[in-house]
């Protein structure tokens, strides 16, 4: 606390949603640093206050309460008499906040994230479009071909046509099923038919279609509830996707009154179901699958496709045949893509289970793993997607390239395009010593430091100091 006898400055580290009390007699408060603050004096409350705001009370008070909706460091001036900003602007202001290139001043403090990182392979590798990565054989019963992607794993339905379902978990590095989750259907009765499509929100809320109804559960809990009855007119239409608070499914059937089918849009918060007629029809077979790639929904039959922009709420164009999406034989099948749209999971009608395939030609330059300490059970892998320099050293390799970007991709479905604007320090071993390269009160991007120029020894421990906003993109 600094200042003079009548006016004093207080710096406080606030925790989200936790009231903090400043005990000082005063008749005004000035916010020098802080955002979205609630200030309470007696029965009076000032909401949404930020740096530069000034408030004078009707009479002196002894305690001022402040609260923030998120973690942040704030600075307030409390006192009596005439307020002069010279008292504030004349101070030496050592800010703990981080300045970024694209997002201005960050509202949260950075934190440390430590992983043990090693290489599985180094060198250029080409994968042709459509090439199969893995076959997940699960003894799939007829009618069960729905899958969805969530935080690095696919989840695929299996079971009999009456709904005795299990949920299988696997990823592109699995040699089989990694985990099996039983759905809790207490109080829920499924009718005829199987699961046609499913989609997961970023928080793990899954909505799936069975027959003409929609159901939901949460990843990790698996208790099923019906959320919409008779949402579908027809019995076909496979796949599903979540985007911006809504779940998208396909409703179609050969020789139906709507020969092209319709998109069914479900808003879980509002409980509403909308129906959008499809103006295009592929030759020889009806539309029977839907999936998201990029920001567009693809509707087609495994050979021919149209696209729909759910943000603009309009169909874009009829694409016809699309190279890399000639998957064919999709009647009774659904497709689910990974986060970056490079790999899809597909359930086969007459095959033994699910396959994972590359959608486009893909060139990689190695593969790394990331795990917690020596715990192999926590290991996740990611490709190096741009060229690297590497050479052997002390039983490992010194690697210069997109190592940190790949580590961040092992953490989940996060946008790593501008990750260096959220990075403030890297602690790593360069093959000789452990050192830290920090960017002070600016992000790597703003400071002009390139993390992909750091010579990182693999296997070793890496600590990243990151702004938490990276994980909220």
C-alpha cells in the first residue's frame, strides 16, 4: 500500500467469484488497473467497473468490497478530498499483465504446464488420401455405425438393435479398443433401430439420434436422457455434428416425400428442433450422411456432396464428386472427423468394425509424444506438421521445429495457429543445460521470439508458461 495520508493505493490479487475486502476509511474509489469489477459499499453496488472509473460515496465508509468474475490483479486508490490522477500516474507501475499481439492486454496471469516429451519418429512421411490408418474391430452389430470425436479420441456405438449399447473409445494410434463405457439407460426405453448419428460439444455433452428421437449424456458420466421426441420424419440419415451451441443431423429416406432429405437442427438449451429442406440430390442414391469439415456441413451419399454454411444459414453450392471424400458404401454408416479435419472415423455396413482414414494427402515430418512424467498411461501423440532440423546427441535428438505446437495439440482440440501469442516462457533442455527463454511482460509473438527456433532435446521435460486464454479459444 502506497500513497499519502488521505489517499492510498491498494494492489490485490483477486480470485474468480471471491469477494475481497479493503478496510480503509474513504469517500471515493478510483480503479487504476482492473476489468469487469463489482464494487459494493454497504447496500450499494457498482457493476462492470474498469480501469479509469471513479466513484464518490454519499458519506465516508470503512470497508470497500470488490469482486471479479475471473482471476486478475487489480489496483485501486481509496481516499478523501479532491482526487488527483497525478498520484496514480506518478507512481512506478510494474504491471504483471501480459501484452499480446492479437488480443491486447491479457486479463489473466500465465501459468506453468510441464510435460515429458520425446520423439517416436523423425523424418518425412507421406500418406495418400483415403489410406487406412487403423481398423478397430469391435464385433459391431447391424445398425450401429455412429461415432463422434471428443478431445483426442473417437467414441463409437455398439450393441444390438434394441439399444443394449456400449461406447468404445480409441484414437488413430490405438491398436484396438482403449476403453469401453456402458451407457446407463435407467428410465429410458429405446424403440426399433440403431444409433444413426451423434455429436459432442466442447464440454462433452453428447446428443445422439436413435430412431426418431434424440438423447443425451455427458462423456465421463454416460447417464442417458431423452431430450426430443419425434424429431425425425424418416428412418435414414447418418452422422451428426455440433457447432456453436447447436447439434446437426440428417433426416432422409429413399422415395420419401422430401427426396433430398432435410437437416435437423437441435438447440439443447432451448429444446427446439428446426428443419431445413435440402435443395440438392446426388445422382443414383439419396442423401444419407452429414458431417462437418472446416466450417461447412457436407451432405451427400459418400460420392456426391452439397455444402451448407450454418453460420450464414444457407446452402453454399452443389459440389458433386469431391476428391478425398469418395468413401462409397455408406448406407447405414456415419463419419466423424478429428479436430483438424485430417482423419475420419467410419463404421462399415458389412465390415468388422470402424476404420480410421486420412481424408487428404498428408505429409508429416515426425511424431512426438507428451506425457506426465514417466507415466506412459498419460501418453498422447502428435505429428510434426512442418519440416524440422534434428541431429543425434547424448542418446537422444536435438530437434528444432514445431515441437511445442505439437505438444499443445496433444492436450486437446485447441487452435494452435497463433499459440505463440499465448506463450511467455519455455523451460527446456538443449542437450547440455536446462535453460529458460522468457518474453517478460509480452507474449512470444509480440516480443518477436520464435519458439520453433529453440533447440529442444528429446526426451526431456518441457515447461510452457501459457496464458489460460489459449484454452478458451
